[in-house]
C-alpha cells in the first residue's frame, strides 16, 4: 500500500467519542470528562427543572464502557447525556469511523508572514480564507472577479521547503500530508516556503501536477522560477478564473455547438445576452469570441489586401481570453499563415486610455502586455492609442473598402458580426485605423522597440519582466499549472513568454 492510500479507516468508535474529542470540547480523557460531567449535570438540572440531576455522578469504569460502546446509559445518566448533546443515547452509541488526520509540520513565523501575500494588501483580487488548523488545512485562496468575469476559489496548502540548486524541495516529513492534500479532486495549489531556513517568498505548483509526480514515485520539486510575484499571480488569476468559468458552463456550451455553426454561416447576427441566461460571463465570452473568430476566418478569403485589425480589449481582464482560449491561437495562426511575413503591413490596433492604465493593478497590466506581445509573436504589428474617444469602437477587420465587424467585448449582445462595403459605413473605420497607425504610442522599427515602449506606458519594468518571462519559459507553465477545460491551452502563452524572454536577452546578453 502506498502512502497515498493511507487516508484510511482505522477503526470504529461511538459517536460520543467523536463529540468529546472535538476541538470545542477536547474532553476525551477521564479527568477532563469528570469536570465536564459536573457542568452537564447542572445544565440538565436547570434546563429540565429537576435539581436532583445536579447530584448525579458517573464512575470512570462506566465512562470507559460508554466509549467502548459496551454499556448503554439508563435513567438519569441517559437523561443528562441526551439533554447536553441533543441526541438520543442510541445515536450517541452508534459506531462511526475514526480516520487518521495527517498533519503537516508547523509553519515558521517567516512563512506565515510570507503567506500574508495571499491577502488583500498585495492584490485586491486575492484573499486567503483560513482552513482547519487542527486538521492541518491551510485554507482556500479566493480569487475575486474583476469588472466583467466572476471569481473562483482554490484549495491552498503551504509546506516548508529548502532550496536545492534551482528547485525548492519539500521535506520528506511533509509527504504524508501532501499526499493526502493532493488526493482531493478539488482544484488546489501547493506553496513551498523557505521561511524556516531563512529564505523568503512562496513557490507555486498545481496540486494535480504534484500528485502526478508522487504517482510515478518522484518527490515534487518546485523550480525557483515559479516564485509568486506579479507576473505569476497574473497567470494564476487568469487561468483559474477563466478555467472554472468554462467548466461551470461545460454542458450549455456543448449544447450550443450546433447553434454556433448556424450563426457562423449567416451574414450578420447579434443575439441579446438575455437569450442565453444559462451562461456565466466567461461562458458567454468564450461563445462570443469563438463565433467572432470563425466568422472572421470565413471571410478572410474575400479580402483583396492585407487587413488591419481593431481590438476593443483595453484591460488585462478583457485580454485574458486571448492568452488562454484555444481557438484564439488557431485564429491568430490562421491570420499569420495568410498575411504575416517580411515586409507585411499586417497590424492590430488597441485603444488603452491612461485612465485604464492608472486604474489597473500591476498584474492586470502584465496580462495586457502579454497579450500585445503575443500579437507581435504571430507577426502582427501593434499600434496603440490612448485617446478616450476611441474606447467604444467595436472590433473590426479592415481591408481597403471592406469591413468585417466582429465584437463581443463590452457588448450588450453575446456577439455582433456583420460585413459591409458601403463607403459611408467603411469610412469611419478607415479613419480610426489611419489615425492610430500614424500616431501610435508604441511606434518603433522592431517588435522589441514597440514592446519596450509599451512597457514604459504601462509602467512595467522591462528588464525585470523580460527576465522573469525568460525564467518561466525555461521551466514551462505546463510543469506548474494545468488547465482542466479542454477549451484552454497554455502552449501559446508559454511560447509568448519565451518570445519576450528572447527580446529581453538582446539587450542584456542572456
């Protein structure tokens, strides 16, 4: 039998045993129970208005037979027990299982201080909900939603660890508890802390991946690159919020597959959000994004020149689907295969007002940066305008005198798609693209120059960010986190991190 199978039933004892052994009573031993019994007898005497009960005593031998389940209380003893616990003596003597509680080692105070980074003061969308210390459970990590998407909650457990080369190694003394924690099918993460050896920080690993290592006989090791900071929190927050939202909508999304194919094949559509009340914000976002991507791809063959794209996303939260939705990367690859290449004029415009930057936390600005870097990786030159007046321009694709409208972001309908070649309808889109292309805040001759200008605008440290992207890409996100929904992938995000890391190495010689 492996250690992972050791959360097993050891024996059975009366329910009375459990109730007395609970943390709120902790009166299983005879000396403690004798004190408790006097309280129980007095409470029963008062509650039942029978002063005689206050003088009733029980012997140690009788008490031990109760715990062994070999003696049934009668008369006044029965009355006092039933009054105090609110249950019949038959129920109190019913045999129930005793399970082992495997506890982790106590946490160092420096680790507990580091764990406070999960609380409200580091990221506004992060909160630690304490678990059950007596059972060795650290608690839940609440990831609140933002302006558009719902939040979620994941289990979290912290273990002391020591650095060994480029990894954090969890002590073998904690493996029995770790094995118990990762057996749950609930989503969770483990955090390794070097606090007990004088180190700092928390290092993250998905519980499912830790279980996978244990299953093949390997002790889980957490690379130093997986240190929790703004970049890693951005990815963790986006993945879990998006993933759990999609899993919650798995059935309704599957049921709408045929409906989606119908909408792709018609010339224009804009179903109201009220038509799909069964979908969460994430589910509706996936449906709208998928329809828009398919609709655009269907019409790309009709374009007579290299198109320009306009994207309505302006915050990290709105950009999270770009980083994770599997169909987004198929769509970007399709566009790149058709139009990208040396000397291509393929481009995509973003409107990110200063107010959106100033109201976003660092982790959310990082999600925006990663998304724009992903476009550049696919050979799409990015233009950016801060002008507030363009913020509500819907997503579109423009090629000469034809516009493909496709938008789901901040839309009253689940999506809106249409095509037009009417001059008066196309002219506003030509003006928008022309202006942003001519006055882009991130203009530059190379992707590196444009992304460095973007980092400056978003108030992100270019050297730190590219270095962290490089380190994360070296280890790979898929060795740290695991999406559960089949609609998501970390592959393109891993490629983006590697791309950003390479751009940063051009300056520092990595």
